[in-house]
């Protein structure tokens, strides 16, 4: 279950990153492919950088918030909780 959940969240994160890249391309802000470059774009949106029109930052801000939420969820999934560890130990032995 954990693997499928993680897979779904990674897919959603990829969609958001590609969406941010695509929308910003429409206003002339270009970034190379790769999550690091797209995250740089997200940082520009959060800072409302002067290269991005204010209206565009305002519209894309919810996507950046969702991206941060997905990152947090993925981090939480990658670190098994103590209760999950003890449950796994009980089942194993």
C-alpha cells in the first residue's frame, strides 16, 4: 500500500512540476527539464520574482502550495513511523 500511495503522489508531483513549467513558458520564463529546475521556478513564483508578472504568480501560487504539500507527504511516507515498525516486528515474529 505504501508503494502505491508513493507512486500516486510522485505522479501528481510530476504533473504539477510540468504544469508550472508549461504555464511559465507561456510568459517567457523557461527552465530545463528536471525536478530541480522546476523547483527553481516554484521558488521564483513564491518570491514573485520580477521576471514573472504578478498576476501569474497569484494564479500559480496554489500549485506551488500543493507541490510543497506533496513533498511533505512523500517525506513522511519515506520514514516509517514507530507504530508501523512495531506492527511489522509483531507480524514478523
